[in-house]
């Protein structure tokens, strides 16, 4: 196990990735995946505000834009909504992990 400083947040005018804490992980991939999860949770906390779209908002946008057609199956529609929702999340979030020397290695900003 190793220590990593986790940074996550919303990009653009929302401030970008901010120091969240120093945690222990098996490797950098696990730390980065957790940083992503934390950033995704932050995104979801803003859904419905500041133009941040929920899955229902994405579905409404796809229907209004004519991307969801009458002959599509429920599974096709769900896959399309999920794909565009994931793209929406990833266009907003910012996250990364940096190696740390131990639990007391905090962000210096």
C-alpha cells in the first residue's frame, strides 16, 4: 500500500480539482479511480443547478434534439442516455492523484 494525495472537483468556473485528502491505496490506478469517483459525486451534487445535467435532463435534451427515435428499444435508449450522461460528467470534472510520503503529507496550497 502507498499514500496518495487526492484532488477532485468541477472544472471551468467551478474551481477545478481541489485537494481532498491523503489516503492509502494499492497503487496510482486505484487512487486515480477514487479521485474520479469523488469528482463524479461532486458533479452529482450539482445536478439541476448551474447547467449541470442529470440523467433525466440528458434524456430530455436527446428527445428534444431528435436523437431518440420512436423505433429505438428501451435498452438502446438507456445506453444512449448513459453514454451522453457519462460524456457530460467527464466534460465537467477534474481529478488526479499524486504520490505522498505518508498520511501527514498534505497539500501545501
